[in-house]
C-alpha cells in the first residue's frame, strides 16, 4: 500500500541516505511516497522500505528489522556449524549494520543500537534471546502476526546486494569468539566508545549515531572481501 508522506514526518531522526552523492545530508521536505520492497508481503516487519521523492530520487529511509538480520545470521551459522550466543549475535548484527553503511551507503537495521557495557545492542533483540544466557541460540526471532495474533518466525527477503554483503560479514565475524567481537566493537574513538564516554549532560538511551558509525568505519580497512 502506498502512503503520501513528507520527510519531516519520518521517525528516522529526519535524516535520509541519498545516492548517488555518497555523502550524508538532511533530506528536504519534498513530498514523497513510501513503497515496500515487496508489496505482496508489506505486513512483514523484516522488509526494508524505499521512498520515491517527487523529483524522482530513490531514498532509503528505513532498514530491515533487526530480527530478520539475526535470523539470517543464525541460519548462516547453523549451516556452517558455528554456535552463536546472544552476546556474539548482537555484535555480528551490529557489524552487518556497520558495513552496510560503508559498502552500500544505507542503514541495514531500521532501529537504533544502544551502547551497553559489552558493546552495541539492539534492546529488543537482546530480550528476544536473553533466555539462552551464555548458551548457543537454537531458536529464531519471532513476531506477532497481526492477522491472527500468533507468534511466527520473522522471515527475511533481502535484495541481492544486501544478502551478498551479509554473507561476507557474517562469514567473517562469526569465526571470532564473542570476547574478541566485544573488543572490536569497543574500538577507541569508535561509535560505541563515543556514546559510552560521551561528554554531554545526557545521551538518552545511549544511542549510537549512524553518522558516527560511517565517519569512523570509513577510515577502517574492510576486513573481508566485498564481492
């Protein structure tokens, strides 16, 4: 379903990621329409959404649900016999988001990461799997189906670029122990470090800013081969 919207109404901090400039800038208030990537499954929270501005530019205003990224990660790791704990999963999903910002110039996850003691976290994803504690996750993230109120596994349906990037990122980071992933996410001067050690009076929710992520990791050598 299409819906008329204006950029100033977007919940994504009034910002958008625009191509082909590869630079980040505040979006204008031009009218636009929001179109799910897959209109047949628009109720699926795992889908990303695009906006087509009235001047014809495509603007990514929303990413995927973090539970979809988590389920892809868990499926990938199960297929490669790599156990994943909740702590490790949080960091792998975070680095998927990081490298999407760098390599695809768009946010992967539509929700903001928070700076917790052991690194970046999506709170709802943490609570989804917290019952596993330090044990490997064997289940999958679920959502409530609005059609019948039943909980169902969150499906994922990524575009080719995104799935290719996810395979590379997950393939690399899932080889590392959770402790090393935490250390990598704590890089001095990095986004987590800046949020955790912020100099302001408050930082509501200890939010990690996407602009900080891109600014820092654009100077970091990509640790895997991008196809």
